């Protein structure tokens, strides 16, 4: 479904991605793991189109999308849940979700809205509240719900567990599994490697802008290098 | 009940319409009516500018440029080109929109201070053209503006202009309320909060910023044309740097993101100099002092702070 080939990206003169390739098949959950500054978020931003890349190719559903502006990639079916959630703090929960459905036909929006509220009942109780007044976990749900409003086929999830209590992390990850059952493909960036490997089918390990390891999650979880570097075992 | 009422952007339009209709009955003389007409004209600019600054979060220090385009359109059109004033007014508004579109595309890519400086330069450029192209504009001395004639009626005097400006202000506020309540308004507020997040939701950020920029330019041009026709004279000062600052100050003082706030801000900045004449030579010092005090004690602007105080608005 998504094919990233030799993507190079630089911030000014500093190259941060030195030719990254990865693939996500339809219906998969794929994790991208790596330490701070490895380039995980940069890669997500390149895929969603908010960062320009300097080399390589991105193919989505057999179409080369690397020249498309970000808003048209949303139309193609890619939605990003940005790092640190980035909900619109002064706007109400409902308005945040409506913005997520910005590219949908008006007739589809109410149905999608009901679906998101059914998925996250906690949000339904707070529709009129400003998003900035929600707890961290609720903001994460809102950010995910907002992305789902566009009816994506590929969801880019950037650090959904950041700053959340362990109970909430489990809840969010359960939602990711549920979404896959509903037919959404997920590319997940996580620092919580244990959790990421537990729900993903396959994973890529990225280090200083290069993919250094890849394979099925179970294999990676047993790999001595991964165990030592990321699982602390 | 009050809270519900004031949460609707249309409520402001209704209140405004009533105030505009009733105000002339309460004003004791033509002098006050003249001031009221000026307030309506400046409020019109600020209502438009508020869409850009208050909602989309993009600063412009050059809107007097568009104000000047409107003003000079109604002067140059009838004098040099033989266009009737009403048509010149419409053409001026369209010209301002087109210029805003052409200028806006490149400069709205800039953010924050860079955008402020770029718009500042744009405004200065217009002021210089108006001051130097003396064959067309009369140069620094300005030029006379012919009276507006509609259906055989010569539009002049405070009464007529109060009604023209007042009704236009109500219509302008109504259009702004429509924009704010529409998906476009939601998109603008999203851009204000986080351009990145707006982008990943599929909002064409450049396009919506441009919509706000063009709309606000058209508001400014119409107001500029009104002021020129009301005064019967236009000078390059109409598009000067101080004018631009004055517009932004009105918007900030009254309260960004609030249509009513913009109108109150305009009223304050038109009224204060009149009231402060009792201080004679210290008029400007007093005006500056009032502005500093407002910014220190009600940094969110007068109307949003007042609404908060009275519990009309949550959060």
C-alpha cells in the first residue's frame, strides 16, 4: 500500500534521513522504532507531506505522491496523528472533529462523527468543551478521532503513548488494534518498544537516519541487539 | 441565556443593527453624527481585518494600502477616466481584491514577524505611489473627490453618510459572521492555532490564508472609498503607515477574534482624540496612556475581557 524508497531529507544543510526505505502492506500494523533523534518523526512528516524531501520516492497505492501537497495526500487516504497531539486547544472537541472531516462530503460527516464518538465515548461527553481543557489521554483520543474523520486508509500514528499513564497507553493501543480490524492500515512510531512490538505485525528499527533492522515483530523482540538497545534486557 | 445569545456570531449583527438604527435619535448634533459615521467607516476596516488577524492569525501592517486603493479609485476614476463614482467604488474594491490576491500568494508564505514586515513594505509602497504619481493622484497634496450620485441624489453631509456607512457596516458584520460560522471560519481558526495540524487534516493552508487576506483587503478598500467620498478629498496619508498601525491597534484594543470587539476598538480610537482635546497639548500622551493601560489590564482586548467578566462566555 505504501512504499517508501530511498528517501533523503535534510533540515537546512544537515541531512537527517540518508536513504530510508520501508513498506507497509494493506491491513498491516507496522512499527517504526528508534531512539530520540533517529528520524522517526521526520519520516512521518515526509510521508504526510508537511516536510519536503530531497531525494527518493513515496508511492501510495501505485501512485507517486511525493510531489503532492499535504492536503491532497489527505484526500488520497493518508491521515497523520501528529506528535504531541496538536489538538486545536481553543476550539471545542466537536469543532476539532469537524475539522478532521474537512475534506469529506458534508453528507458523510455526521455518520463519521457518530462513529468516532462511538469509538471514544469519553469524547462524546465532552463535545462542547475546549480541547485544551481535556486530559492528556482524552487529547490523544481526540487527535486520533480527528484523523479518523477524514476516513483514512493509512493512519500515521506518531508517539501516541507520549506522556500517558500506563492504563491509557494500553487503552490507546487496544484502539489501534480495533482500527486495524475495521480495515485501517497503521504505521506506528513508538518509543515504548515493548508495546509497539506487541501489537505490530512487522517493525523497522531506525538509527541516525538509516533503517538498521527489520522483520516480523516476534523476531525483532528476540533479537539480541534490539533487546539490549531498546528493551533494556 | 445571555451566554447562549452572545456565543452566536449573528447575535452581534442583530445588536449592531439595532444600535446603528437607534443611535442617530440620541445624538444631539451633526458633529456627533459625523463622528458616528467615521466610526462606522473605520469599524468596517477592522471587521475585515479581524478575519485575517483575529481568526487566521496573520498580522498585516499594510492594510492602509488597500484603504488607499479604494480611496484613490473614487478620486481617479471619475476625474481622469470619466467613470461614475458608484462604479469607481466597485472597481476599486475589485482592484484591491486582485492586488491582495497577487501580493498575498507570495507573502503569506511568511510567518509572524516576517509577514508583518512584508505587509509593512507593501503598505509603504502604495503610499509612495500615491504620493509620487502626481499627474494621476495630485501628489502629496492629494486630490478632490467628486460627490457620489445615486439615482439622481447627491450623497453628501453627515446624515447621508452615517446611513450609508452604518448599513454597510451591518452588512459587513453579517458577511463576517457567515464566514466565521462556516467551515472556512473553522479552517481559519485551525490555521491560527497550528498550521501543521491544519495541514495534516487536509486544509489547504495557503488558500485559506489568501481568502482571509483578500476579503479583508476588500473591506478596507470599500471603507477607504467611503471616507474619501465623505471628506471630498483624498491625500496619501489615507494609505500611510500610521493608518495601518491605527487599524491594527483598533483590532487589538477592542479584542482580536471578536467582531464586536473590532467595532468597539474603532469607536474608541475615533472618539478618544475628540474627548482628549480637553488635555490640549498633551492629547497624544493621554491617548498613548489609555492604550498602555488597556493592554496591561485587559490584554485580551476590551470586549472579550468584558464578556468573560460578565460570564457570557465559557473558558
